[in-house]
C-alpha cells in the first residue's frame, strides 16, 4: 500500500476534518465513502463501527479524528504554535468544536423537518443508491426515523433547543468578527482549533436551516470554503493580537457552557446515573450522560496539566471561567 486510505462520509464532521488535514499536509491518500461495497475492508481494520477510519501504508487502522491527527503530527508538526499557552488554547477550542459544536450540527440536522429529509436522502443514496429509487425512498424513511430518535444523544429536546440555537448563533457572530482580518483562527495558518470547529460548521453549511443563518456570516463562509483544502498563508499570531476575538469565545461558550456541561456529564458517569439535569447559563439542561465525552474531558485535563505552567495560560483560563473545570 503506497498511501493512506481514509474511509469516511461527507456527512460526518469528523471525516471531513481528517480529510482536510490530509489535504493540508499533502499526505497521499484515497478518500473512500464508506458503503456496503467496501464494508469488508472497513471491518478488517476498524475496532469501532464509526468513521473516519484511516488505514496506514503499513496496514494499521486508526480511528477517532483527534488521535489520528495527533498521531500523524508527530512526524512533521505544523498545527502547534510555539507558544505553549496558545497551543493549549488551540487544543481546548478543538475540543469545544468536536464535543459542543456537534450539538449545533446534530440539532439543526435532525430537529428541523427540511434538514432531516434532505440529510436522510443523502445518507440513503450513499447506502443503497445502486439499488434504485424505491430502495432510496425506503432507506430515507428509515434513516430519518432512526436519527430523529437520537436527538437526545446530544441533549437536544424542546427545553434545550433555545440554548443550543443561541450558542450556535453566538459562536457564529464571534468567529465571523474574529476572522475579518485573518484567514484562520490563530492567524495565517490552520491549527487544531480550526479543524475541530470547522468540521461542524462545514456540515451545518450543507443543511438548509443553519446554512440560511450562516449566510449572514460571510467571513465564516469564506473560512469554511478555505478549510476544504487549507494552505499556510502566514505565521501564527501572538495572543495579544488574537485575544480580542478569542476571549469572548472562551468566556461565553467554553467557560460558560461547554466545560460546565462536560464536567456535569463526567460526574454523572462516575455516579452511574442514567440522566443528569443541570442549570446551564440560567437554563435547564437534561440528557443521558455519554461515556465518550467523559473520556474526552479527562484527556483535555491531561493536556492542561502538561501545559499549566505556560506563561500567561492560568490568567487567561481564570478570566474566561475555564480554569476550575480544567483542574478537575
């Protein structure tokens, strides 16, 4: 095998995130839409029934977008700023995009009827397209029923709906303003923060309801397009230049919503609870706890412990309300 094989889906934010990374790094790869036609090969290498799956030239199967990127970055790192504080903040924003931003994408995709049917159609075509129109129609109905029933997985319900949608619009506004004068989140080149955030926005831009909202954020839309095949256009900026745009995101979204939610989720897992209820930004939030998110919080806390002595980091995290949650 001369290059990598990347099994994924256009409808998976984590799949397109990894594909964008491969393009940025210029890594030779084949992009394979997971389908019944390649299921046998997928199962040969996958430990979990989830995309993305990367098969290395040596025949090793890699899964989970962040570990995939971190594994490949060891050979030729380019996503990590030299400033250790900024590097951690980039990892924290990637975590926020992967774990909280997914709530925006999943909610809009499966809580709104036009989005549900449009996405279910695309999934059905990928799964059974060669079998004809009737099979696609039947597949679309099955997908729509199954996925709308999983809204609770991301905590989406009539009570939490206003909070999720307000978060999406707030993050959109903050990042659109931040990207007015730079091509990427940390300046002239993409970082981990870009890849984590971008995958969710990319998917949202393909669905009718969030795409209509995003048309009012031209800098975000330009960045979404740029990140499809990103290129380094300059150096990373320093924190002094980035802080006016990123402090609001860290404060209003990461410190006020994401980390409190992630901590409550982990505590519910530790207690063996089947559901947990909390007050989040003054509103009630109830959902089933998710084990993966608990492990993910443990990992970002590990990264914080390794970076905690970086100059200026504790002050930034204290001011944004993140510090206490990261200390554990």
